[in-house]
C-alpha cells in the first residue's frame, strides 16, 4: 500500500482510535508457490495492550496448511471509502472537466505473526475473549472444555493469535489539495449524502484542521 506523506496518520493515536471501532477485515496468507494468496474475510478482536488480534476459523478451512508454512500474514481493514467525481477535484484555475476522479478511504494494515491455537482450553479462552468483545452485554454461555453448549464444538475450530509486528496506515482525504478544492469536495459530499459520505467528509475536515 502506497502511503504518501500527506496521507499518513498524524500520529499513532489517529489510526489506533480509528481501528478501535472496527473489527472486521481480511486476513491475507501467502499461498503455495505459484498460487495466489488466501484472503479470508473475518471478524477479529484487536487488543492494543497485548499487541495482538484474535480470531478463529473452521477446521476445514483451506488456508491452514499455508498458514503453517508461512505464519507472517497481513490483516487488512478498509472503511470510510467513497468515490470522488473529477469535477470536485479540479484545480481552482482550471476547467471542471479536467479534474481527476479518485477514491477516498481509510486503511490500516497489521503485519502479524500468526500463532495457531489448538489446545481446547486455550481455544475456549480465545472464544470467550471474542464474544466478550462483540457481546459486552453478555447473553451467551461461556465456552468451556467438556461443557454444554459449546464444549463439543471446540474440536471443529482452530484459533489464531495474530501478534502485531508492524503497522501501515493511510487516510486518503485530499490533504495535499488547496483549501478551495477541499471545501468544494466537502460541500459535494454533504450534498450527495450517500453511504460513506458523512464519514469521509468528517475525515477530510478533521485532517484539514476545520
């Protein structure tokens, strides 16, 4: 992922705050020689204090052998994306039809070392961490080895601990454009009001200091 200086996070807190409200992404695992990578959509629970994300997948998933062969993986999260029409980006002193269409988006990529979890008790603990993240209000029984209702299901999954070793983050929201162009884009997003437009506009204004 190319990150221009003007698209880079202002500091670690910017991408950490953004990621703290997101827990669905894609896990990219190197495929066997000559094959494309595996890309697995999944929910995860990220714990910045531990420097890891945890998740689990069904035991029949085809990526396990690739993950065992190469545990260095990438967890990618993308959100707040919109299409920006060319005229919105036109230079202040140029014709509108010469503006360049583009995409706005926020993205965080976590480079990780994957640790497969097969011990039943450790899998139960991992599952309880995930459920605690997604259901802080409770309502589901805890997973425990040999206990209903989930004990018998533990054999059908494998857990994954993703130890974060590096981060690349990007907030592509016209930070390098003149103020007049940014104002025009913000007005266009407000008027269009489509999916993602309010969040993209908020990023644009926030990163512009508005």
